[in-house]
C-alpha cells in the first residue's frame, strides 16, 4: 500500500508542478499574454484525457503482465525526452498562430512525460482495487489531488523565487526519474500477483460486492456535464483574473488550487460536501459573480452602474464563488460515483468533461465569441444544474430562480458590452472595442479603443484638435515631456522614437517631418483597428513603421535603433507583461538608445504599485529614474497618468526637478530588481 500511495503522490505532485513551470518558460515567447496560461491548461487537460483513456483500455484489455510490459516501455520512452526544455526552433518570430505554436511547443517538450504521469492515478488505483478491493480506492484519488494542490502552492512559494528556470527543469526531471522507478516497481509487483483475493480489513464492516452493471449513458452524460462545467468555470475565471492583473504563476495557481481543493474535499470521503448547503450557495454566488463582472456600487447610493468591481471585493468574491461552485459540481460527481470495478470509466468521463470544458473556453470561445461570454454562460450552467440535480424540491426552486436571474443579467451584460460600439473583435490577445463617446459628428465627439476594461486611446471625431495627443499621452505627461524636452535639447535634429504598444497610435501625433517612429505591436487586431477607425497613423508627418510581434523578441534581433525615447506601454487591460519589466529587458532597451536617451515606462495601474519596480531596475542598470504623475483638467480629454523616465541624461532630470515636474520614485525596502527568473508581484500589489 505504501508504494501505491508513493507512486500516486509523486505523479500528482509532478503533474501539477510542471504546469506553471512550463508556462512560465514560454510566457515571454508569446508577449506575456494571459491567454498563454489558458492555452497551457487546455493542453494539459487534453493530455490528461489521453492518459485516462490509455489507462482505461490497458486495464480492461490487457493481462497484468502485459500491462507491466507496455507501461514500462512508456516510462522508458518518456525518460528519453528529459530534461524539460522548450525547443528554441519553435520560438515565434512574429504574431502568427500563437495558439497552435504553444500547443506544438508543449507537445514536443513535455507531452510524453505528462501523458505518462496522467496515467498513474487511474492505473495504480485500478491495481490497488484489484489487490485490496472496496471503496477505499477513492481515498487515493483524494490523496492525488492533495499532492497536486501541494505542488501548486510550492511553485510560487518555493520553486519560483528560489530557483532559475533551468534549475527548476533539472530538479523536476530528477524527481521524474524517481517516479519512473517507483511506478515501474508497482507495475511489476501487480503483474506478479496474478489473480488475487482482496485483503479483508477486519476493522471495517464487510459487504458482499456483487457484479454491478456498467454505467448508463445518462450517468456518463451527467459525469461529463459536472466535470466540464467545473473546467469551463476554472478557465473562464482564470482568464478574467489574469487579464485584469498580470499573467504570472501565483495568479495562475490560485484558481487552479481552489479547483483542486474542491476535488480533495469531495473525494476524501469524510463528509466535506454538505448537500443542504452547497447547491443553494452555488446558485446564489453564481448570480453575485455575474453581477460582479460588469457592475460596481455607485458612490453614495445603493444603485448600481456598469463598471469594474474593485479587486479587494472582486478577488475574494470570485475565489469563494469558484470554490463553492466546484464543491457543488464535484460533490455531485462523488454522489454519483460508480463501484470500483468501473472507476477507470468514471475517471475517463471526468477527464473527458474537463477537456471538453477547457477546449470550449480556451480554444473555441475566442474564435466564436466577440466578448467574454464563457464566464456568464458557465455561471448560468451552474444555476441550471442546481435546479436539475439538487436533492430537495426547495433547492431546485432556488436553482431555477437563480438561473432566470443569471439569464437576465447575462442579457443585460450583453447590452452593456455592445453599448455605443462601432466595432468589436476578440482574438488570442483579448477583446477590443471601438466605441463612440459624447456627441458624434462634431469637435466634441470621441472615438475610443477599449481593451478589456481599460481605455487604450481615443481621438476626436472632428475639429482642429483632432490630431492632438489625448488620454495618457498629453504634453504634460511623462512621455510627452520626454519627447519635447529632448527636442529642446537638440534643436533642429530629427528624433527617433520607439513605441512598445501601439494603442490607436496617439504618440505618433508628436511626429514631425524628418522624425522616425518605430512601433512594436503584439496584437494584429490593434493595428487593423488603429488604421481603420483612427487617423493618427495615416496623418502622421513622421516616417513611421509598425513591427508586429513581441517587442522584446523583435528588439533582441534588431540592429541598434538609436532611439531618443523608447516608450514602454504594452498593457493588456491592467495586466502587465512582466518580461518587459526586468533587468534583462532594460539591457535590451539600453542597446537601442542614443546617449542621453530615455526609456519611458507607463506605470498607471489599478492594482500594482510599479514605480518602485522601475526604480529598482534603473538603480541596477546605473541609470536615474524620475516619476511624472500627470493629473490634467478633466475637460482637456487627457487622463491621469503615471510615467517613470529612466535615463542617463542628468540635464533632463535636473530640468524636470527645477520645474517641479515630478519626483524620484519611492524605494521599496527589500524589493530586488526584477529579473526574468525572479520577480515579486505579490510585494507590489496595492
């Protein structure tokens, strides 16, 4: 029994440790997008399904000795691809098909070991049931999820802060070697047993286990629905969280950890799932979470208006909501589990449901939806299942009422999302909306680009001010001051300006004849909308060129550009691409600056206190940092903004200080300069 438990514990730990490990390694390859983690989850779920299918077929079709031979061959083949290193040949050079490329990278680097790990749970449990019998085998499933949860907690707390990516990969590979030896031993021990009589535990009440019929199609459909909805909710809320804060491991593992915790509690068999409480709580919280997607309390009243719920309210609500909803879904799975003789089919259906939910949210939804409909639809599904599966009539009534409320709120949410929208699109990198604001057809009308919930630029419809910079890019903003002050320092000299993050092309309004503007944009849809719906680019007087693809990868391969100013403004909603805020990134930027040039970091953010981060990067690089907090008049169509200028240009800093335009960014004690292998997002949460 000890070796069975050790095999399952090791496989579960490695299975979930490798997920953030691999995702972090390839995250910078794809612009730090929140969708990288969602795509990784889809790959891991589908591969898990393959492992469960293999286990189901092997147990049903092969004799014990044949099982040991086949599985030993799989173990040896998986060892041959170690250590874990994503193939450099698949590193993207542009913005082409990121989803397919991510899936290919994962398949070639971790596919076979992950498939092998995923077979262990159902295989070892089937061997255990054959040896010991009884329903105690389901306790091993709880043990598996417990070690999976431990791995998720260990990665952001231990592995990520203490070990570089390469060291993480080698340590994981070494542990995988130990796992292969243990599982191989368990497989051959099972083969030597032949046909056995289950061991009787005298301390437990004994029952005669009769041959049970195979599960019906209705039973299997119910398993699929419960597992699939839980998976869809996990991916949908993970995307919502990472899209609005940052795509980093600790925010990846929080929803996944809660999801696994519900498996641990429900399959532990100690009565953690309370059928009087969880169905109703899940229905009510589904309504609350749909409200939170698009509403916030209106100041000074009890009415509601469309907006964004603050993180300190939304975070706990979504965390508790996800845990309660998955407790209901997985608790009902346990209530409907079959006899041990059919456990591999049960696990296969659970895995298939998880894979279907993941594929629908991670791959299909971005192709067929123009907005993030998967979260409200999943929450509506939870309420519907409460109405259909709850054991008591009054609970089913609550579920039906909640389902109607969810439907009404989803329709209202759709109206809000489409309100005043000129054009809306969604792809791998997120949702974009072009909206009208104010009266149209005159100098007061505005056209806006909104990414997620964040304004990414706007332009007047008409009038003399049509080509003036707006929002975060006015002449009193940090980046505006950098461009204008350097122009004054070098009168008559053309400027070379680099822009990481195109937006609507607002900064090109500063361009003069003879200047050169080079813009780096990850999302092809942003460029299309900037050219089609706005005129900053088409009317820019400077020579300008847009480079599609991740800015850092592009800059790493380009000859020095000799920029006077390089503006780093690559935000996806309030999420930040961390790989653009590391010491290695600053070294790349410096290579492309003229002497005395400026790196201008746009650090406006609702959730993260980024000025100390940039100050640490500047100090580490031997440069000066200067923060400009611009709070313009609301009637000027300019927005409050925070920029940190990083430069060796002492005269520029001195002039700004003398004119009382900004101050040095604060130093945060204990905050180390961020590097590709080390960054502390928790420490800078507001």
